[in-house]
């Protein structure tokens, strides 16, 4: 995704401004607009109303906006439709390379168990090397994009050796069900849904492909500069939610299901392999994210090299 594509998509995301999602960096914001996906720590915080309880005494409401994937979430954040949200590692890299006005405010390190490359149960594809010449689907600019690139690298292949099929999670799920694609790089709960509902077979999971990986909590940079206390409220809520989630995975599954409409059985599997301890954006995490960014720059998948450290919100490290 280049700068023109990103900003064009951002203009579409900006349509949300006309439906009540306005930039909230005024002197006294009335709302804190939070973007979330169908799993993860923010959903737990939402279910427990942790951010709402902290901001209610100040007369600030919390507006929750659901996204299927990280790239459109960050497009909305760039134009100010949302103030705070979470994505995997790769969307932030594409967004930064396109000039998005965002900052990293916290991280969620994991072993990568909540993502995988899937194939149909009866597929003849038995190893990553067998992906050569096959139709491999993933969401462009998402964490699944990075999983696909690294998986191919491990067996001496590149994206030029497969037929990349760029699809949203919902569209990829439909294509997977009909056999229109041969393999699918995806994350939970779509990963769990494909396992339980479509008999998908795991070719390799993110732990085997990537090892340690990170998701991130990000904020619109202008909002973070203007309202660091509100951003910190969101981070504090993540800490509370994480402590509860690590000890209550069945409760996490119920919370995820209630918030997203995804069946409990699917969210239970998502919760079982999820990790919920938010972290500051440490130098080690910055180095890991920089390595991902450098890989994408060397492959010409982003238009220019970027400096991850320059977009870390320092106030969150205090």
C-alpha cells in the first residue's frame, strides 16, 4: 500500500466523520473514540466498561467502533475518526510509511499462536514449500501479510512464487470455503472459526513461523499530544483487563462473544491461545518492530524505510 492508496482509503474512512465520529482533540472532548476488532484485550476492557468507569466522572463518553482488520482501523485513526485502537504489527508499518499521524502507545507481546496459515483438510499442500504456485490469501497490510512473507522466506520462496490474493477476512473465509483459494494466512477469531466450521488444517502457526511477535495499541498523534491523560486511561484499563483475562479465559470467551457476536465455541479457542499482558513499548519491542519494517522496505512492499522509534509515544513509557 503506497501513500496514495492509504490516503485514498483514509478519505473513505473519513466518511465516518459525517456519521458522528468527529475528531475529538478539542479542548474538552465529549467522546473517546476507540477502534477494536473481534478479539483481544480491548474487547475485554469494553465488556467490563473499564474505560467508561474511569472517564464518566469527567463527562467523557466512550464510543466503540468495530473493524475487521487493522488497516482500515488505522485509516480511520489517521483522519481522526477514532482516537485509540489496536492492530497487529504490520498495519502500523504500512500506515507510518504512508505518512499516517499515529503513535505507538503500548504493546502486547505474544508467541504468535493466534495466527496461522491454513489449508483445506484434504489439500495436497503438506509443507510451506508446497505453497509454490498456489493461491495464498491474506489481507494486504495486515499482520497476516507479514506471516505470509516470513513463512515463504523460511523455505526460500517469496510472494513472487505464489499468487497473492488480497482479501478481507470475511471475503477470504468465503473463498476458502468454496475452494477459490488454496491457502489462507489469518488470525483469530477467523482462524478458530475456520478450524471449527470448515475443518481447516494448520500448515504452520505464527509461533512456528515468527516466534515472538507483537500487537500494538496506537493513538492518533494529535489526540495523544492534546489529551495524554485520556490515552493513559485507556492504557491503564488494558492493564486491569489483562490481569483479569489471564485468570479467567472462559470469561474472556464469553466477553468476546457478547461484544462481537462470534460464537462462544470459536472465542473459547481464541481465548485459550491468546495472551493478554499489555506492555510499554520497550526498546526490545521497538527493535522487533523495526526488523519487520526493514523486511518490508527491502522487499519494496512499503514505499520507503521508516524509523519506528520516532513514532513511539514517550509519555506512555513514564
